[in-house]
């Protein structure tokens, strides 16, 4: 039996976690033979609800669930963590944009970055889900001077999954036969869901869909899907977000499927001309617990405009949180040659 790994999770009594925790405990996130220790973190007012969830987890008698601890202090909950999932944040309501949450949410992520730097395992992998996820991840990473920026990511797998699911529904294909979809940029309504390199049953997706449908309907549908779910449900996505967290972490840990790539928001190393140092979603392949940006994709003028628009939004968001970004970590975020590019030596940079 493997030694258990520690997973620290904020917002643990929230609705995303209500789906997520049970998936983690059955081995969906890491592996079917990997025991886990859940270090569940909540604000003091939610500790009662969290105790109820812990009882339910216990009542499932999951063989892989080694133990559970409950925390109302982040610094205690993150001790020794190999994986940190930052879900806890004020959610947006109907009619709001995620960027409106920066002032209220970003400072907590800067604090959490400092605590992760101090108390988590040195090889920790961090996923930020709380919105605005990209800029919150930047705040966390910039406040963790002893860790690599490549240890911090934000979730755009939800958008990536949405793009595959909606394209599958439109074309009648099975989502598993849709590959090489890319989400570029921010997890916001400026993101660019790019089908320019996508395939359906191995053939170019763009030869199987109408260009006008793609440009006038599909792109906006993905960009605004989170808001549409809020409008319909009265609250933000929960089960689909949990599934995306599972997919993101599973692939980061275990590797990307052959012939495919995934979208992850990571600190930009300047690839595709995107400003260095912002957290931007790229097409990546994962292997050996690392990720590597897929290189050499041809970028059309149409795509370039969309990629630049979402980059500009992230640069504006970065200015808004300038006070939370210590000078001492600026250089490490501008030069990622060790953190991001090292994967090149483990795997040849080709699409099979
Ligand atoms: C989503 O995309 O569903 C989440 O980011 C929640 C939101 O505010 O839309």
C-alpha cells in the first residue's frame, strides 16, 4: 500500500466540495490505490456544516480515505499538504462579472500563498478555483517566494470541458472523440475557446462545423456559460466545477491522454507572445507531474485578436492587485526557464 498523501481544501463545506470530496475519496483524483488524508478548511461559521460532511465521508467507509482533519485556520489546515485546492471565496451572483470579486477575494489568496510557502510540502501542487481564479492564483504564487511559480495553477478545465461537451452535443460526436480544444487566457467572459486545432474523430473540427456558428454562437456560449448556469440555477456551477477539478488534478499528476492536450491557467513564460508573469490559460501536456505548453501551434489573425483581448484583461487585473504582488517574486515570475521548461527534457515536444 502506498503512503497516504495530504490534500488541503478550502471552502470544504461549500457546494462544489459536496461533490468533490466524495470523488477524491473514491480515488478519482489521484489513483485507485492512493490513500488520502483530507485536511478540510472552512471559515468558523461553517464548521458545523463541515462536521456533518465529515460524518458522511466516514459513513461511506471509503477504503482510500485514511483520515480527515477539520480546520478553521488556513495555516493549520495546509501543514504538510501535497495538494492544495483553493475553492473558498465569495462567489458572484446573477449579473456580476468575476472580476468584480477581486477586491474582496484577492487579499485572502495572497495570505494563503504565504501560508502555503511556509507550511505545505515543498513539492505541493496548488489549484485555484475561487474567482477571479487566474488573478487569485497570481496573488498566491507571488506570495510564495520559496516555491516555483509552476506549482500554482488556476482552473480553466471547466471551460475546456464545456467546450468539448457543447461541441459534442452540436455535432453528435462523443466528447471522448473531441480532442485538442484550447482555452486561452482568463477564466472570464474574455476567454478564447479555440477550435482552430481541435479534431473530431481525428479530422479538423472546423471542417465539421459552420464557421458562423463557431464565431457567433459557440465562443460566446462558452464565455458566458458560468453566468448562464447562475441565471438558471440561482447559484454557480457545482458538480461540473468539481468534475473539472478532478480532471485538472488527475491529468497534472498522471499525465495527459495520448493525442490530446488540456487547458490549464499557469504563469505565462511568454509563449505565443503572451506577456510573461500573468496567469494565462494555455494548451498544455502533462507528464511526470509537470506540465509543458504545447508549442508551435499556428495562430490565425482571428485567434490572435481574441488571445490579446483576454491577455489585456489579465494585465488590467494584475494592475488592480499590484499592492498584493511583492517585488521579490517579480523576477522568478518573469523567468520561468527552470519551472516551466524543464519538462522539455522529459518528453519530446511533439503532438502524436
Ligand atoms: C463557473 O464558470 O461556473 C464558475 O467560475 C462560477 C462562476 O462564477 O461562473
